[in-house]
C-alpha cells in the first residue's frame, strides 16, 4: 500500500488491527480523510470489489483519531475474536464429520 501512495505514506505509522500491521498516513488529517473515503466507498457496495467491508474498515481508521469511536472499536474487536474462535471450532467439527 505504501508503494502505491509514497507521498501520503511517507513516514507512515503502522497500526495493528486483528493481528495485522497496516500502514497509515502519519498526518492526522490524511488518516481522517482516508477513513472517510473508505466509508464513502461503502455507498458503492453494489460493485463487486467494493462492499460492506469498507464501512467497518473506515470506522477502524477513524477510531485512531476520534476518541469517541474507541469503545465501539474495542467491542467490535472483542466480538470478532470471539466469532473467529467459534467459526474455527465449527469448521473443525464440520471437517471431522465429513472425514
């Protein structure tokens, strides 16, 4: 990502979301604009590449600079970890029943 936008990501900070490091612009206003653009992309969710995933990703980026979104981010991350554990257990049981 940083290679695509060298000026925006010059001296980029890395944030960790769901265990993955994501480079984000160092400038607060660029991060806010980036988050808003991601959320705006959600409006085009009827297109194959763009979709519902843009809205939560935009909220995650905005939650870095907007403190009132931090509790929501924490709840969503907690739910995602619980859901991923449930899905992986369910998947393992399904694979065992098939074989």
